[in-house]
């Protein structure tokens, strides 16, 4: 095991226990990369560090690329969720501890639907070029400019149907503009981002699968479909020691490797993406404040109404008891022989 991997594993396990949330590596409730349309419970803060390693089987199996990712998620209300992604370590193949990566900050909006089977939402985020290196090898395309993205989110939850099948499907599709300074929807670097996934609970664990990618939409001649960054992910989320929620996932790359000549002609857009990756993650949950759900508000109102009724009955009984006592005293006075 390499020195870099040992450092990452030590860092990952030096976190607080007791986490029960399901969040993506970017922050925000969801699977591994696919976002859920519904936000986290209001008042809940989740911190989830994760390690991503690219491996090759050429010669002796060894790690080629490492990244440390930290996602932050915060439920603001029943409709809004804040999330952020920090990359404190991005492998530069030169130093034991490499430079930082880019930063994402975003907001999710969920429109609650009375139909519990179908839910939808909208997500937007800004990307800040905090990384020293950009468009690094094995990783999805990036630029040195600040960027933004907008994405639609849809859930189909079969647990809330008559069949009660414990399957939940999530779909994401959106637009990524890698530079605030260029024209929208027309630059060669613009991408279609998203994918779909599903999860299936198995006792206290969750098995999930995803298909995700980042596709150039105005550059199909230079970057054919198969050359885009795409992957299939299989993951397992389970409760580990001390009630720590853990993620173990495996990426299998679907991208075709361009020829050396093609890469030389278009080095910005054509490169070799990771053939496969292993992802290890943890989640830490904190409740900063509590917001009652409509059901909880209704129960609270009913309890308050019951207390008001009981208080009114108590006061009425006290009044009747006082009146009876006064009547008894008057009767006692009338029976007095000296009267």
C-alpha cells in the first residue's frame, strides 16, 4: 500500500461517529453522484469526506491517481438545501500532499408533491477555480475560469405505491457552463451533465447503481460520444463500527481512449479518463436546529388544543367548587341559632 493511500485512510477515519445521512461526494442528498430531488431534513448538517483512487493493472497493480473530497450539506427548510464540495488534495504526481482542487457551492430547491411516488426539484451551483492545476488527467473536464451549472432532478419512489417495492429511481440532467465570461449554450466547452441511478435497501444497508457522465454538446466532431467522460458506478452504503455510515463504491469507465494523434490535435478536449476507480467515504451528521414537519405541526397543534381544553375544564371545575363552597357557607350561616 502506497504512502499516499495510507495518509488518506488515516485522515478518513479521524472523524466523529454517528452518521445516518445519504449524501453525494459533491454534497447534497443523493447516491454517489446522482442528486436526490428531496433535500436533507431541515436543520441537519452532514460532512462526508471521501477518497477516490484510480488504479491500473498494468504490471504490478498500483495506484496512479488519488483525490480527497469533502462534501458539506445543510437542510435549510423543507424546500431548500445548501451544499458545497471542497477538494483539499488533488494528486499532481509530484508531492506526497498535492495542491487543492476546485470548489463548488450550490443550492437545491424541492417542490413537495402530494403524490409521494413522484418528486422533482432544481439544483444550481457555482464552480470556483481554486485548483492550481486544471483539466487534470483521468478527471472530468475543467477550466481555470469560474463556471456554473443548472440541473433538473426527478425521483420515482416505489416504496410509496401499492406494490411497496423498495426501489427508488433518480434522474438528473443539466447544463454546465465552464466559464462565466463566454456565451451561453454555444461554446465548445459547454457540457450536458447528469445521469440516472437507483437504490435498493438490504436490511441496514443500501445497494445502489448509477450511470453518469459529462458530454460535450457543441463539440461532437472533435469529441465523439464514446470519447466523453462516462462511467457506471456500483456502490454499497452500510452502517459500520460506532454507527458510522460508510460508502464503498466502484467506478467502471465507459470512455474510449483516443489515439495519440487525436490527443495531439485536441489536447484540451481529448484525454484518457480513469479506467476504473475505487471510492471510500464516511458521513457525519449533526442536528443544528429542528423544524417540524406538517405532520408534527398537526400533532403539536392537537396536543396544544387538548391542553387548552383540559385547562378550561380545570378552571370550570375550580369555579364550580368555589361556588359550592360559598353555598355551603351560606347554608351554615342560616342554621346558626343566634341568627
